[in-house]
C-alpha cells in the first residue's frame, strides 16, 4: 500500500494498530510519504514499513482518501498493479504498464 501524506511530519499516518490490521489483511508492506508512530512496536509487525520519519502525534480520522488510484510523489507515480520492492535502504518500483 502506498500512501501520500504530502510529506507531512506533523502527525503520523500509521501506528502499531494500523500496521497490525495491515498484517491481518495479508499486506506485505506500506510506503508512506509522511510519518509513522510506534516505531519500536512496528519493528515487531510482519509488515514492511517505509516512511519519511517518526512522530508521536497521531493524526485525526477525517475519512478522506481513495483506494486503487495512482499516487505520485518524489518524482515517481505508483500505479495499482505495479510491483514494489523495499528494504532498509530504499524502494524500487517496477511499473507494469
């Protein structure tokens, strides 16, 4: 799952509860153009997480967002169906289209 948080480091987009839900749903990982919280707990979850940084402040839940749409940041467009590989050093995108 790729999430564009507008590069905001003011609040966290994902914490341990959401990461555990991602794991329960069978997700392999999350790439966030924003921050996370609960980084120690996230290290124990079997979901890869890439983010710009950490902050303890959780975000509000405004219910905004879209699913299965292209997301662009960092000069890259992530399109549903693309293959993404990530490790501690970075992210590599293999576009399918």
